[in-house]
């Protein structure tokens, strides 16, 4: 019996040996990998309870700060004084619901690395910087408020950019949510906003693609002007319906009408009145490369270089066997899709003489004692169009606000230009756009507003009637200064 | 090793437990409080008391068992307290009860373990009844309860709303091992010598394979009706090991493994929870929010602990599900690191080595098999649960002897340890 007892004992020891090997694998070999795995709740727990640097608006008002909730365990909790106003760009840092927005993307900078671990104590002893950094944003609370007031209960987004620097002045997505309730661990609220069909958590400014519709005609026109295919005075035939080559599709104008009573119409007038048949013809006349390259110069299919996650706007790059598709793309339909940030960049580029500035939200990072660590310098992203083309486009857009579809964006005492869009959205009712710019003696602003599904007006909503007044109020708030 | 060294080690384990509780307090912002003193006192009274009993009644008993068990339970106590101080104070009461029960066992068996042999059919019945008792309807004053999908618990309704819960299977397991040891000690000659020839092959008389079938059926019942894969695996592995140790014939465990494989394959086909366990074992990260959640949390915990550990009270073992019971080893591995985790394994290896040593030195087949059986249970049980949390084996919920929170487990393991002590005394005479 002793022989078999010894063999069983040997079997047991063999398994103990295997356990040591497994432990070596888990704790020594894979240990650091498991420790730093994004799914490891320790990472979040460690960050959530620690002090984070503050986030302030461009005027210095606090958007997010850490308050000590328990001095014994050095636990901190994030609080957002503006509640839901900055929820999408700033996001939240919570224990139960993880992190989102800048709170997530800049978590490493914001979090204090002070902790009770051995390496943390060594850092402390060596005087290494263990405090979290603060962030000063380019966003303005007044403009966020104006965007919220304008959108009201409608679904949509507002993005405003300073054209000469690329500073993002407003970034508001509707509906929004209250990060403070998530910090408080309100799971019922968390579930509700997760399940809400209007998707309050979705940042419509940078994580949603919309057909830009007629707002895209700015890019089509830029391609026509830059390539010499047409200028503002070029005459086009006014037809109620454009039959597309090699296809059964047609392009017709808004309300199936004529653009100029059947008389030949200039590009300038067609732009101001947003005549689809004219831009369809232009799409058929443009060289494919000129058209696609222009869209990409404005940022389509490109990384815009925003200092936050931003999905790329899309345009097909091959129209060789699909002239009909190019005509439909020229009026911003078919497969053209854009984020509101992208469309604000289009307006900003025109307003800035054709030079596209790299957009950014974080103006500077600063230490606990408010000394600035790093200041973001404006950078040119791309010279999208020449100054002549930019000037001509600007005139077309100003004309649109003065006497075309964008009249309700006009601001007294300011030069305002824009382009409306009423795009066939997926929801049945159209997505309503206004992109544009405004300037007075001191300040300039470019903007994109989108309202989903016809807004409060519904099927009869137009970009000029619904989106343009919202843009007007946000731009006026900026020009009025503070 | 003399008795003074043994006593010093036991006092050492009390100091270890008290220090650990103090550190756990300090690292969560508390102070050295009454909990530290209570822990020290409860260790001195329980393990020290058991030591005094052994010293008085069975002075020739093996000197390594008690210090090893008390050190393991000290580490377990610190982690349980750190995870949940109120569970920690309950565990102190369980520890005192277990030591009392251990002392009573030694008192009862001070003249030898032969008395156990006499009651073996009673023990068989008791063991089977205890194993099956959680299947009693929950509406009775004494009825079964389903916890986390497994029906292992028995609840005794006391006055009003208060009730006492325990896992009768833990003690039932021990009763069955005693029965098996005495049954095999008697029948091992027959099992070894009587063969039937099938062609050129010699196989044991089919009638002799009955106990094997009984064990197989018992473990299948536990697996199917109580959904307790861990206990089922443990029971079966220990019975097969005992059968092999009794007969020295590998054909028994090999047939047994074959039967178990068939049973497991059948269970895999029939029960989705078995399939989930399997996929969670093979690829835990594929469904890390679902079936793989527990094991992934365990891996994250141990990985975060790395070599030296986070320190007691400084990790986040509270993020592991069932950290104080099934996953106590992962929690210890997080806070004491690879060093501490291997230390725990060494502790179990030494305990098992001492147990097998007692078995090998025993002159009587019954005592030999009983000592080997008890030792195998402790060894296999720790391998199953530590293997489960480290992904060496599929995860099955089972307690880690002397370390997990839980009264039933601590009681039955302390009684088993007391029986081992008595057996070692008998050989000393």
C-alpha cells in the first residue's frame, strides 16, 4: 500500500508544482499585462478615487473639479458645476460608469499619480510631479448656453470654431445628460440614458455622421471655382428635374419647383437659392479628381487632428463608372456623410481665407499652483483653397444670408455668411443644416448646426427656418463678447 | 521538533493573524483596535486550546499538523477580515467552535480510531444523508437553500426570522471517507486477488466494482441535483485515489476516470452551466463580462499583485466575486503577491506531506487508508480551487481548507485534522 500512497502523494505534489507554474505565468510573466489591461477594474477604481486636476472653461470658470469625500481614505469625487452643459466634450470620471470624453482621453494627465504604492512613495520622495494637471478648454459657457437654448428639445448638434486659430468655441449635442448623477452612482439614471432611444450619451458633434445635403454645395462650389469649371456668373439651365446619365434617378429642386422661373440662372443665384438641379449639372461637369480632392482638402476621409476622438467624414473616392453618383454627391446626398465638427471646419476654412486651422479644445495644461505647463499653439492644418476662391465663396455665402435661404442667420452690425442644407435623413424627416460664419470688428466665428429629423417642424422643416436661427444666436453671443 | 517549538509556532500564528488585522486596519485608515486583540486571543484560545488537548490526550501526535493549519488559517483570517471585518469576527467564532469540536473528536477517539470502524455503516448513511439533505424542500423548518445556482446549503430556521445555514456536504464528505477507508481496508484482499479471466486479460470480479459504481453515482447525483461540480469532482477523485491506494491496482482509477469522463461528457451535453464553465476555462476573455467574468477578475487580481503584492489592505480584492470564500486564494495572491501565494502553496504541500507521512508510517490498513484519504481530500480540495482560480483546471466553486470564510468547511477540516492527529498518536504507541 505504501507504494501506491507514495504515488498518489507524488501526484498531489505534481499538481502543486503545476500551480506554482501557473502562478509564475499569471503573476510574474503576464502580471504587468493583466495589471494594465483596460478591462481591469483596478485601473478605473484607482483613478476614480484619486484627485484629478480641474477642467476650466475659456473664461476660467470651473467645468469639473475633484472634491474630497473622505479624508481618511483620500477618496475624491468629481463634480461638474455646469451639470449637463459640457457633458459631451468633457464627459465624466466615475467609479461605477467608468470614464468618457476628455475625462477619459486625458485621464493620464488629469489623474494624480499619488498613491500608497511603493513606487508612488518613491516618486514622492524624489519630488517627481505626482499632482494631476488641470486643463483649460477653448469652450465658452455662454456659447454652450446659447446652443442649448437654441436646440431646446430638438435632437442635434452645434459646433462653433474660431476661424483664425481653430479653437473650438462651442460643442453641444442634444439631448444631453447630467454627469453628476453618474458620479453619484445612480444606476437607474445610468440605465435610463443608456436605453433612451434618443441616445443622450451619443456625442452628435463628433461621433455621428449625417448627410450634409446642400451645405455640401460649399465644397462643390469650391471645386468648381478652384478648377475654373465655373465662376459666380456662369449661367446654368434652369430645369425642374435633372435626369442623371446611366441611371433612372433624377435630381429635383426643393418642392419640385423651378429655380429662376425657367430662365438661365447664375451660379451665385443658384447658390443663394440652393438649386439642386444646377449643382447636379455642376457635379456632372466637374472632373472627378477636382471634386474628390477638394472634399478631402476640407477634411473628408481625413483625420482633422482634433485633440479628441473624432470619426472621419466620408465621401466615396471613385466615381469613374458612376457619374450619377457624383451628381448626387455634389448636393451632399448619396454616400456623403459628415460630422458637425467637419462642417464647422468647412465654414471656418472659408472664413479664414482658405486656410484650414487644426481644431482644438484644450488650450493649455496647468499645474496645481496654476503655472502653465503647456499652451496649445494654433497650427495650419491645410491650405484647402486659394485666397481668391475663398473670397468668392465668402461673397456667395454672405449673399445667401443677405438675400437667399439663410436670411434668418443675419446679425445686425456683423458680416454674416452661410449655407443652409435640408438633407434627406434616415429618420423620414430631413436633417436640417446651417453652416456659416460671422465677423465684426473684434471677433470672428464659424459654425455648424444640425437638427435631426426636421426638428420641431417635422416634414416641412428647412435648414433656413430651423437651423439658421440657432446659428445666429450662438454667433451673436460670441460677437457680443463678454 | 519539540513541543515548545510547536507551541511557539502556534503563538506565532496568533501574532501573524493579529498583525495582519492591525495592518488591514491601518491601511484602510483605521487604527489598532480591539479587533487586533480579539483576533490574537481567539487564535491562542482555539489553536492553543487544541494544542493543549493534543498535549494531554495524545502526546505522541504529529507535531507539524497543528502549526501548519494554524498558520494557514491565520493568513486566511487576515484576508477574510480585510475583505469584510464582520465576516472576520464571525470567522473567529467559527474558529473557536471548530477547535472545540476538534478537541471533542480527540477526546472521543483518544483510545484509537477503531471505534470509527465499528460505526461505519452508520457513517455511510450519515454521509449520504448529509450529502443529500440540501435537496429537502426549502419550506421545511430544516430545508435546503439554493445559493448561486448550487443547492449545497441547509437552513435551520430558529426562532422568528433567525436561521442558521451550513453546508452539510462538508461533514458528509468526511463520513464517507471514514466509511470508504474501513470498507476498503476489509475488502482490499478480495479486490486485489479475485480476478476473472476474459481471454488473456485479467479483470477484477464485476461484483467487486460495486463500490466504484456507487461512488460514481454519488458524485453524479451531487453534480446533477446540487449543481456542485467542485464537490462532485473532489468526491470522485478522492474515492478513486483511495481505491488505488488500497489495492495498488491502476485499473480501478483508470476505469473510474473513464466513467467520470463519460459522466462529464454527458453533463456537458445536457447542462448549459457545464458548457459555460468549460468555455470560461478555455477562453475566459472571450466572454469576460459573462461566463468568464469571475475567472478574469481573479486573473486581474493576481496579475495586479505581481511578485511582491499590493500589501494587505492596499489592493482591490473586493473587486473579485466571492473573494472571501471560493476566491480567497486570488485575494491573498493579489495582496501578498507571488511570494505570498507560493508560501500558501508550500504550507499546503507541507501539511499534505505530513499527512501522507502519517499514512505511510501507519501499520494498520484502516488507519493507513483513513490518513491517506483525509490527506488526499485536503490536497485535492486545495488543488481544485487554487487550480480553478489560476485556470489550471475549470473553475468549480469549493472552499480552500482552513483559509476560506465559512463555518462548515472550517469545522469539518478541523475534525479531519484531529482524526489525523489521533492516527499519528496510535502509531507512536
